[in-house]
C-alpha cells in the first residue's frame, strides 16, 4: 500500500447522498452532497452519484491516490456479492449490484455495507469505539439501526441483516411495522414513533403545550416532543419516558447477547443530549440491578460525518485489513 493513498466514501441516503475523500486516519478531505429525494428513479440517482464521484476524484487531483470506494446504503447488502437485499427508503434499488455498478463506472474497487454497519465501523476506527474489540453503535433517528463489532470484526450475518435491532420485537401486540412484524423497537422508540405517539395522543384530546404551538397536530414531530419535555410538559415527558424505557430494554438485550465493552448512541434522537444517555443508563441499571457486565454507554462522536467517514472505513478495512487490529 502506498503512503499517500486515499479512499472515497459514499453515503447513500433516502433524502441525500454525501460523498467524500477519507484519509487512512479518518479525516475528511473533500465533500459533496447531492439530494436523493425528488430524483426520478434509481438510474438517475446512480448517474448523479457516478458523476459527482468522478468530479471529486479528478477535481482535486486525488485521481491516482483513490485506492478504493466504500459505500454505505440505507438497507441490507449481501456480504457475498454486494447486492442490495432490501431498500425501504429508496424504492427500486432492490437487487442492484451496488459495488459492481460503481466499480464498473469508475474503475476503482468498491465495497458496500448497510449504513448502520458503515457508521459502526467509522466510529470504531476513528470515533467513540476506538480502543475496543467489542463495540456496538446504535443509531436512533427516523428509524433505529445498529452495527455490531464483536471480537474485532463486524458481524454481517448470512445475508447482511445482522444488527437489525430496530426490528427486534418488543411488544407482539404493538403497532405493525413496515417489515411485517408487530411492535418492533423502531415502532416504539424511533423519532418517527415519538412524533406519531404525540400526534395520536393530541388528537385523542390530551392536553399539552404541544397543542398550543399554533401549528396543526399533524406537523408535530419528535423535535417538538423533546422541546416540550425540556419545558416540563407532562405529555412530552411521558412519551419520551416510554421510548427511553424501550431503548434501555434494547440495550439490555444487546449486552446480555454480545457482552460489548461499549455501546455508542448516535442519530438525531440518540444524540438527544447528556440527559438522554443518563436516563438510559439509569433504566439499564434498574432493569439489570445486579450486573452490567461493565458496559460503558457513550455518545457517538463522528456526528454528521458518521455516514461518510463510515463508508470510508468500509473501504479502508478492505484494502488494509491490518487497520482493525491496529485500533488501539
Ligand atoms: Zn420491523
């Protein structure tokens, strides 16, 4: 491997796609963001991604130094052939040979992972997971995703579905999820679920400052619920209380199953602040008063760059597998 090599990270998302050049030590050198929403069809979006990637590669004379491309995708990717198994937020992408199409168009070896796994690898190599061998990254935003590093390796599963914590059934009588199950964690504790709970309860006539914001009930989202809770609104606090309870159960189940030394919380809801983390810790303590197995709960540290740096990490680990054991 040459000293000055770089990789290109591509984080494909339902609303936007970010591309960036990532160094071996996880620095982001150059970045480009494209809207994914409103782009007609997968072929058009792929065309734009290829053209933006080409621009980044040649534009700053990174060309010869880009040794590989890593892609994070919002859905499970088959570990054996990099084919998109499912694409709930990007209709039409099922069955696409993601890596083959990109490497064919750009003539650079390409490796793919679902976005939560990619972000987990990024946090592990360059952020909140550094120095661990058993690390879990949990992202709570519109949905709930999770990436698991166990014994210094990413757990992928047979067909890329490993770490789908968002679809762990918590309440078999709970609301139906898009995945076909009922009462999935993501239906009870994601940002989407928090917003929906608030709208349902407000429509049911419950009193709350959320009803006095001067905006229609259907526009209330998790953001307003967090603000309401901070102002002491009982309805908002009650909704968050319930969501936190479910997340703590999810964390408990992760730690008894995988015995991680650290769990990092990320995503718009997961980064809800120190109090959010403290609350989950407190509940975890109540749920398992005898033993935590020494797990440490922290906030993810790569912030908005987790997706793109994570996609870079996917590529780095493939061209330089030593990196995983080098994590201090
Ligand atoms: Zn589900």
